[in-house]
C-alpha cells in the first residue's frame, strides 16, 4: 500500500505537473520528468521517445508470465485556466483541464509499489502516452517498433459529475469514434454591389450547415448513432465592400462504431459536394483529431471489474458509452484492453472546463485499483 508520505509526494507532484502543462506532441519536459522518476524507482528497462515523447518502463518478474500495460497521458489542453487555483498553470493558454496530471501520478504510484515488490512472473509496462487530446498519440506509439507486445492493457479516466467511490464500466464501446472535418469552399470574389458577378459560397454554406446537422440521429447506446457538431465557420474577409469568394466549415463527426464513422464520413462529404457543385465552387476536405471507438475487451473488463470492486468502487454501466472520444481504444489492436471511469465528484466542473482540477484524493484509489490488477495477473 502507499504510505502517507507516498500520497503527500504524489499530490505535490500532481500539482507541480499542473503548473507546467505541455500541449499534444510537445510534452518534452513532462516526459523527461516522468522518465527521471522511473529511473529513480529502478525500473528494469526504460524506453523514451516512443511515438514522439512517449515513455515506457518495465518491472519484470523472475518467472515467465503475461505482459500487462498500464497507461497514462502526458498532454494538456490549449485552454486558459481560471485563476482560482494556487497551483494554476504557469503557461499562458495551456492547462491540465482533463486530469492527465492525475493519471500520470496514478501510474507512477503503481511504479512505486512495483519497485518495492517486483512482479513474481511476466512483466508490467508503465506507458506514458503523448498526444491523447488530438487522437494521434496512441497511433504514433503503435507505429513505433519499440512498443512491446502485451497481453493486457488498462487505463483509468476520471469522471467529474459522478460521485467519488462510483465508477462506470462495461464490456464493449466505452467512448465513441470521432473525427474533425474541415471543409474549404473556393469560388471567386466580386464587389459587394455586384454579388451576381461572384462565385460566392454564401448560399452553399446556408444549405450545408442544416444538411450536416440533419445527419445526426439516435443516442450513443443505440445502433446507428451519429452526431454532427458545427464547431467553426469563417467566410470571406471582414469588409463591407467584398462579396466573399471562399469559406471554411469545421465539423466534428461522432459515431458509436468505426464502421458507422466510415459511412458518416461519406455522407457528410457527399452533402458538401452536392451543395458546392450546384454553385460552381471547388471543395477540399481535411481531416483532424481522428479517434477510433474505444472498445473494452470482455475478459479485460471482467478483470478490471474484479479489481475495482476490491478497491471499493461501486460499478454501473449507466451513461455508457460516452459521446466524448478517447484514443486508448487503439491499443486494443495490440492486446486485451479495458478502461474504467472513476467518479471525480458529483459537483466538480466538467472536463475541459476552465476551472476543472483533478481531485488529489483520487490518486490513491487509482493506484490501489491498478495494483490489484497487476498482482492478479503477475503475482
């Protein structure tokens, strides 16, 4: 078990990580600090620079056995934090408003326990992933030949709005697939007094926006669920004398399955093309923040449920799957994976809110849950 000194030190670390956030793909300082702490713990193997800034540490048993991975995320968000916290971000416009600082400490806490008593068999890998927030980090690590094979993979995500001591878990889809679609419509400008001489995207935009929104249907747990959210729109330049000649539309597409996402992408593109061609506009598509659906393996989920109950959590599958995306699901191509959502407090601000802060008293229960899984599988 963690000592009181462990908990105090992990709490101080969490708050210091909160003060020094780094954006997706630029987590150099955070990764270096994590690697240094793992080195101090005497990890049997340390790999850095995996998929960018990813870090891996191994704690090995003396006997053959399974390979078990536990993941945390390194990156923060491009959001300006509220100024109410004594340990608020010192980096302008960047903040840990998703709780990744707390997730890091949960996995490092597991490392402390493993350093004092190694697994009896197999190997436990502690994985610190870059670029979760934009959906690119897990894919980059999987594409790196230095990422080892593993039999099981586990992750925790905090869940504000749910009381501490409660948890959400199910086999199957935990988080929806999503992708950002950026559309550029290009025509030709004209004087504002002669709009008929322009090829303007104005009317195309007026058709496209409601047509994209109309592609939404159902709820996350229902077959065929899909959601389209318009997140950004720009057209022309801020001037009264010019009929616009170009426009950009940004939309997030969301489905409960990867197969559904492929279908929604095609429908969204066809919707845009039809409106553009009718008005003589060129159209280009760009795709960003590509998240696969995060799907829990049944066997790994059963192990996670057993450990969560042993750690004192009350489990439910209410509200699942979540509409928000998580790229942990990509690791399911490498081994049996499961992720659980742990209640961070019923009255806590939501994830990505300017005043969100990971609850420090969730660190120790996270470590307890992870440790129960590690001991169950590796002795």
